[in-house]
């Protein structure tokens, strides 16, 4: 239960945190971070993207020459056929000029050539200016995965003065996020055998999307590879540090997505929202039963608020509530629980053993009658009528593991918009404390997407999938990080976890558990941290739904100083 963890003070704790920073960041930059953690003054670190580019993403001639030397020993050196869908006039000419400046020269333009004349098709959004290392970076990625079907990269915008801004540091292939934006990248490359040809005419945005959808209908999603480098710069008339790389949503693009989903046999409707696109998945004719499991000890006020909000605001009809009473001894709570047990939708289970969140939920799942398990904290308050339908409909998709919700503090700021692995040593909540009305980094606080983990404060998963991976880890993770561990094991089993902003609830965070305020709790928490860092070291350092150019120190999608690039 990730959300029960609270930070606590003391020099020993600061040193432990410093060690975690060392583990997550390596040697570079740790000196200044440890000094700051221990309260020792240090020179301010520049935090602008312009300075970040200067330090970590500039490509002087000697650096490009080193890449070319490295390239000479690489066995895979493909020829690219360049396609610019919907491009004409000055935009097209500018893109071609940036191609001519590439040190990697084995490419040909589409005019007068056929896909069979090349190994890969390079697709560029009209007006895109390639970074000097773009083609070499694609070729280097092919050395890592010679079986890749499609490659794409990161991007940013270029002002009239030549200054770069608004970087889009993307996750690895993220199908839910793609459907929420109708955008992958302004530069991607696909093997010629999966090339569907240039799509019909239209605006550059629609032509580019038609072309991409034709490719995605052919390639294996498991063979799509993300090149974690800024490969392209898009021209921007006005500088906006919060600009989203995806074009604004339109009805025409929504119709293309809808047709694509129908072709793939996915029963979902696509609608236009302010931040992007929303997919609403169809439910089976008979709505699956959802078992809502709520552990508690006493906490009558919280339980009353939680249960009454479920009854008052949940439109989804097929659910049961399982209240797990963990040794309550307050007479008012016991009386209230007895009243609840008399209602037809509610069952009461009693377990007087010492608090073990994982064990309590595992026990309750064994008694659950539903096809979908919904873990719910007793400090959750339902505020949106569609929350359960949204979560169940996504959880029923065969490729989906856990589904998480958008949780808000009572002051209408974000508490949970998905969990990012590696933040502050183990995991953190992305976009924490963002205003409810704000879209966040590249609109990701307002779009359904795949994430590596979601909080068990409100989590849905098919019961069969829960049983397949063995539920929550009782021996090692009694209180903290059991949801993170569970979600990682779902990833290992081949499922994709999903966070949706369309299931929205209030979270009166940790009101029932309090802080880690005694030696026993602190020792238990330290053990759980060590377990996660030992068991999932690689996963915590490389969250596939995040980007190595984004920070592991904060929860705001700000820049990493330095980025965690591997080469």
C-alpha cells in the first residue's frame, strides 16, 4: 500500500536518502545532491532547457565524428527511403535540407524510388528539422535490436531565433497514450515490409496520422522501439514552455482512430476531449461483477464516507463490497460494521492478526465473487458516477493488468496520476500536487495511458490475472510498495498497466494509518525499501513508461540533471 508511507526526519534518515540518491543517479551530480540533502550550501544548478541542451544534447563536430567512428564497426547499416506525408513547399524543403546535413548519408527520397530500393522507410512530419545525430541514433538502436519493426524518437520545438524549447521526452511504446493523442513522433522509421504506402491527401496532420495508422495495423507492438534522444525539432511561431507536441484533437482524427480500432477488432468508441481523445471500451452484454475490497480498523467516519459515496455516486450496477475488519475494537465502528453486513451488497470479513495490507487483501480476494477485483482504501471518497464502469471496462481488455484512477486531495490537487518507478529511490506519484484543471507534462495528467504502476488505494484487476501472478507479497511487503511490486510482476507476465483520468475520486491520504512514527515502523519501512531496490533494481532505474531525460528526484516531470542515457 504505497500511499500509507510517510517521510520521517533525522540524520540517519537523511543519510539513507542520500544513499538512495547515489544508487539512482550514479556518481555524476551526487556530490551536490548530498550536500543539499544535509543542508550544506552549494552553488545553484541551472534548470532551463536551454542549459540542459548545452550540457547534454549539443552535437559539435568532434562528437558527431566519434559517432561516425563507432558506426564504422556496426554490422547493421540500413538504407532509408524518406517519405514526407502531406509535405509541400517550404516545409518540405526545410526538412530535406536538414536531411542533407546528416553524417549518415545512406538515404534516398521517395520520388522516383520504391520501398524495395531501401531497407527502411523514414517518415518525417513536414517542416521537421532532423537533429544532426538523428539517423545515426536510429542505426545505433538497430544494433541493440536487429529485429525491431518500428523506431521513433523524442522531439522538441525550435523558435524563430533558433532556441529549442518544449521538449517531448516520450515513454517507450505506450498504446493507450498513443490512442489518447493520435501522435507518436514527428520522425519514425519502419521496415519496408510493413510500409503501407503514403495515405490519401488531406491536411499534413491527417495525412501523417493515416500513414502511421496504416503502419501500426501491420507491425508487432512488441517490436516497436523508442530511441531516447531528441531526434527532431518542430518549428514553432510562439514559444510556449508547456506546448504539447501532439496536434490539437479534431473530429476528423477521432474518426480515423475509430476506423483503426474497428479494423483491429477493438470494441471502443473514440470521442474528442479538451486534452486529447478518450476511448470508452464496450462491456460484455452481462456486466462483469466487481468485488470492491476495503480493509479497515475502526475508522468509522472514514468508512461511512467511503461506503456512502459508493452507494450515492456509482452508476455501475454489478458490484459487491467486502469490508475487511482488521481487529476493530471501537464500539461505534463495530456497530456500524454490523449494520453494513445486513445490506445485500456488503459482506464483512474479520481478521484480528497484526496489520498486513497484502495478507488482508489476499484473504479477501479468496472470498470475492467478482470477475474484477477493486482494491479501495477506506479514505477514498467517490465523486464521479462513471468511475467503476471506466475501470472495469479497461480491466476487461485482454492485454491489461492493473487499472488505476485519478485521485485528488480534498483541495482539488492531484494526489495520484500514476506511479513512476525510481523516484526518490523506489517510486513516486507523477504530477503530484498539480491543479485539477491543469493537463501536466505533454498533457499526461489528463490522458489515459500505460504506466508501470498504479496505487492500490484504488486499483482494478481481473481476478484471474490477480491469481496468475499470486496477488500481493505478504512476507516481504506488509505495508509499503506492495502495489508497486504487484504491478511490476504484471509487467513481467506480459500485461500492460493503465491509468485513466476518467475514474476520479478524492483520497484523504493515509488518514487511517498515520505516519511511520516509531522504531518498529521505520525498521519495517527500511526493510521494504531494501527489498524493492534489491528485487527490482533494473526496473526502478529504467521505467519504460517514463524517460531517462526526466528526473527521479521530483514528481513533476522536470528535467534530469544529468539524464540517465546509456550511450
